[in-house]
C-alpha cells in the first residue's frame, strides 16, 4: 500500500483527522491535506463530517441545557442589604458621639 493509499484509507475508512493521519504516516499535514483534496470523495466526506458534527453538537447542547440549573443572581439584593446595614451602622455612630 502506497503512502497516498494509506492516507486515503485512514481518512475515508477510519475517519481520522488529517493531523492524526500525518502522525501515523510520518507525512506532513500539508501533504495529507493535498492528497485528501485531490480525491473525488472529498466533498461528500466533508459534508458528511459536517453533518455528523452538527448532530453531535446539537445532542451535547440538549444534554447540557437539560442538566443546567439556572443560578439566580442575587448580587443586587445582597448589595442593597449590605448598604442598609452600613447606613444603620454609620448613622448609629454619628448620633451617639
């Protein structure tokens, strides 16, 4: 099996990424990219991977938001409570000095 055939096999049959193929075959990433782009199956594979990633992302977000618990931001209320407390302390000290 030639280097080109190995690259195409790994890309289309094993569904590896180009950088993974480059590591396995010892070729450069640029060479792997060039070989893959020259193949006639490239456009179909690209669309297939794009669709697959889109579905994975959709499933991930669905799972993430179903388990996500919204945290109520009460920092404004805390700040107001602290402000009231500070007002009482400052006004108390001023009245009794």
